C-alpha cells in the first residue's frame, strides 16, 4: 500500500513538472530595467522581419521598445529600432549613419496587447518597408537605404526596453514573443502564426524570445542560433502573466440579423469573456453581454437588431480568474443592411499584352466576398461582356487577383467596372478604369506608382500624386462612374521621380469620378469623391 502511494505521488510530481506553463511576459518600468542581446547575428542588411507582442503603458519620446542602432552626433541612426513617441505614436527607424528612413504609426492604443510586425526588403523597387498591426498592413514606405552598423562601440548590441545611447530612453510597458527573421515573412505567414508558438527549426528564424523561463538573469533564445540575452535590473517580479496572443478577427458570417464574432488566440487559453455594445465606449451593452465561459474562438449572435456594433474579448487560463485580464482590441462590425463595402480595394490596373488585356487588383481586406464581377464595355457600342472571378470569403490580409481578357481587340477603347458580390448576394461597385488604343507599348513602366489622392472626398481641389522610375509619356484623365470621359487633366512627358497634378471639377455635380492614369501600356485608376 505504501509503495502504491509513493508511486502515485511520484506520478503527480512528474505531471506537475511537465504541465503546460502559464505564459509570461516581461514588464519594463520605463526607468532602468532592460534586456541586452549580443547583436551580431541580428545585424540584418538585405531582408528581415521583426515581430513582437506589446502592451504600451505610456508613450514617451524616444522610448526604446527594440533598439539595434546607435545615433551619431547628427542624430542619424545606424541600424534599426522601434520607439515610442508622444501623442500615442510609434516610430520605426532604419539607417546607415549617413541617411535614415522612418515610419510613424499614429493613434496607437495604450493599455491593450497588440501584435506589431515589420518587414524590410532592399531588393524591391519601392515600398521596401511594410508595417503590420494585428496582422493587417497599416503602413508602407520607400527606404532606399541599406542598414549599416557601427563597429567597435561599447554601445553595440540589441536592447529590449531602452535605447543604446549613453543617455538612454526607456520603455514603459510589456513585451512578449519577440521574433527576428533573416527573411521577409508574408502577410499570410504573419497573420497565421502570430498567436502560436514557433518551431525552433522554422526556416529563417534568427532569434525567438518567449519570456516563459524562470531564470531572473538570462533570456533564452529558442532559435537555432541560441543568441541568449542578459536581463539587467530585472528580477522575477518583472515576469507577469501574459494575456497577449489574443485579438479580434473579421466576422465569420454576417446577415441581416445574425453575426458570428471571431478572434485569434493562443491554444493555452481555457475560456473567453466576450463583450458587445452599440457604442465604442461600451456604454450601451447589447442584451445578454458580457458573456463568460466561452470555450471556442467564435460566438454566434442571433436575432440582433440590424445596425453597427463593437465587440472585444479577454481570455483566461486554467485556475486563474479573468477579472484582472485586459480586454483585447475593439472591432467594429455591421449587419448586412448597414454594412460598408465588403472589399477594401488597394489598386486596380490594366496592362495591354499581345495575348489580351491583363487586369490586376488587390484587396487590402474583404468580408464575405463570394466573387468578383468584371463588366467590360466597348466604345463601339457592342453589348457588355461579364466575367465572373471567384472570391476568397473573409480575409483580413492583402489578397492579389489577376484576370486576362483574351477577347479584347487592339485599337478599341474598353471600360472595365469591377464589382464585389457578397455571400448574401449584395453587389458593390469597387473600381473602374479605361483602356485606350493609346495605351499600346511595352510594359516599361510596370512599376510606376499612383499615390493616394488627397483630400478625398474633396472640394474644391484634389491633388493626384504619382511617381515614375524613368522618363515616360503619361496621361491622366477623369471619367464619370459610367465610363464617360470628363476631362484630360494631363498628357505629356515627365521625368523620373515624384510628381503631382491638381484637378478642380468646377461646375460638375457632386459624385464619384474615376481617375485613369496611363503610361506605356499600363493603366491604373482610383475613385475620387467630389462633394459640393
């Protein structure tokens, strides 16, 4: 009997040893504590990706969230870094000591967990820097700089929680699951893996820090490089229970009076609490909310009044109350009768090829997208042609689409209108463009860029920026939403670089107009909203 008791106790002890840990994060006090990591394996130059979960408690100017860079006397950084700035901003900097590029994220929320990712690819023609927040692209920027690093400085190294300067600025907040990659991770990879633990043998993983270990002085690197860090002025009190790896997702289903609320999460959460309100400040809760004890990563809301709502979620661990757990980000959601356009279109372009006209478009996000309907009209009055292109449902990351129209004939002007069809059958117009005989030519300018028109909506004048990689003839025209030519704004040669054209509709009525830009066989367009 005694032997049996000893065996049982031994098994319980072993079970406790191998039980899953409650995830932990590191809390930085904004005054003196930080982590130092020897930086040589993390001195990236060509391509890289940075990822982390963060919860910012206060926004101080220049506070170092992640810093592998040193400023010279002119204030230009060598290396890279992510910093807090005042007014709820995050600043991302890359430089080589001579030149520097930066990206600013505005209106970043404090006090909630968010996933931040940055990719850099110097081999791209433009938009070398891409920034993601909670798996969604929020900023892109040109960066014609290869990061450079100072050698032989006593300040060399990668720091979490402070800058590397002689008079450092510290970060006040929490970090979890910091990852470094020696390659560019795709939008889909970032979105699908940001809430899961990485396999240490994952290709390109150069540094991976989870903060779950009990040691109070060494921060273990779970990547194959084993580039461990040193925790400075940080003891076990700096290790807090982590409620990261939790964020709202686009709804799984939307109808007139039914919503399916979804969220991404770590599998270590045992249950979830869900809150829903008619107001963004949650002062008008929906009947029956908050809901506790949800064990799935979705929740079905039936028979709800049509309208716009807001929801948030928080997770709990086994044997730990969720009372003190923070809420996730807040997501706006609308029923079908009150929903916005289900597709957020990024770009819509056409390129004339020998085998036909190739149309390309990107959807920055899409909700309940069953298919795309492409309507082609011709200047000769022939009947319209309709093309049906399958959609991809609900996606919160960029999707790219291409379609070749092989029946388009040379010498004719075509008007293309792109529409999105939802699962409920709702048809929404997304964009339009015109392809003319004058668009013939080689795709020399396949990478010319049409910037974002501003202000849009506008009155009385709008600015239309664009850039070209070399000298080229370019035409800017405005059409009605039905494809009727309104005005040729510009037609002529432009030199390499950035340009801008202005347009004033004058006595034209309020409404949606289509800007059409053509350069050497490539056509791009965007919608302009004129409001008197």
